[in-house]
């Protein structure tokens, strides 16, 4: 539950950042709808309920990259078309919420066609986002440290120049009960260090393949990892509470003695068993 709450808080912060960077026009918005519940340094904000409404189908990666390509201070990545779409989307959402409160949603959909209502704008933003070669970094601590598993999941291995050795402090890796693969646990002990690999410049399609492989028992979360030269941002697959851990897991021992058992018994591109 704590992880879920943290993720929800992170998503909330990302949405607020998008609104802060994009709500730059002097709109006369209904103050009962876009109220004073949020910090005064934001131009306009929505309530917690309305935050769950806007950009509702976007995951953390998509929200994070919406921020990066609509940030005026990052001229290299700034995209005016995307920023305009977000502005129009937010204005349309405000209009929809006003109509909904008045019980006039039918009037709203008569006023806006299928290409200009807030729901269609959200789809257009997603479609526009897919045009970008957005790249991701993931920290592998378990079976994906092996070239054999990466190749089986992605269709080809990740190039060597896109990977680097890395470590993660305050975590330990354990074997999942009755399986041949691991999970990772937060210990809050600086002496606990997990060795692994950071894979950089992964595409969205590659990330989706990794998501499918990890299945419903793992979720992605942002972390800071240590490489030889830097502290870097990456993502990691954390276990959900239903997984039960047993003894500590050792990659070298797994590679030598259990990898074949893993492929025979648990490997599945649509979700590890």
C-alpha cells in the first residue's frame, strides 16, 4: 500500500508540473472549479478529484516526458505543437467540468466534435507523444542481467555501449518462493548494496516488452543508481506485496545452476510465471 500511495503522489506531482509549465494564458476560469486548494505559485490548479480526471490514462513515463518536451528552458527538446495541444486540452477539460456540474454534458458534446473535446485531445496528445524517440533507462538486478534472458525478451540483446555496471544501495535481492527468479527489497541499510546493470536509451517499445515480461507481480518505479562515474536516474522493477521471498539470491549461482530451470518453468513473454 505504501508503494501505491507513493506512486500516486509522484503522478500527482508530475501532473502539477505539467499544468504549471503549460497554463500560461490569462484564462478566466471558473474559480469554483479551479480553486485555491493548491500552492499560489501555480497559475491555475484543479482539485485532487480533478487531477485524477486530467491526463488520466498517462503513466509516469509519459507524464515525465510531457514535462521535458514542453519545458521552455529546454530549447533542444521543446515542442510547441505538444504545448498547444496540452493548453487546448486543459481548456476543454475546464469546459467539460463546468458542463458536468450543471448537468449539461450532452450540450458539451454538441458544442465540441469528436476531434475537439477533452477526451479526444488526450488521445491526440498520446499519439503525438508516440512520434518521439523517447528513451528510457532501467536497472536490471535479476534474470535480465543475463544476455540470454534479454535476447529472449527483446528479440535481440542490448548493445554493450548502451549498458553499464551499476549498484543500488539500501536494497537486497532474494529468491521468490518456489521459483527460479528474484525480487528486490528495500532495507534502509547502507551496507546493503545490489550489483546490476543499467540499460540506457531503451525505446518505448522495448520498455513495453519488459513490462509484459515482468508481468502483473512487478511494477516500475524511479530510483537513483550509482555507476562508476555518476549518480543516474533509472527505473527498477519492484515486487508487489503478494510475492513471498526466501533466501538471498545470487546472480552467478543462478546463472550457473538455475537459468535453464527458469527458462523451462517460469519464462513467459506475457508475464513470468
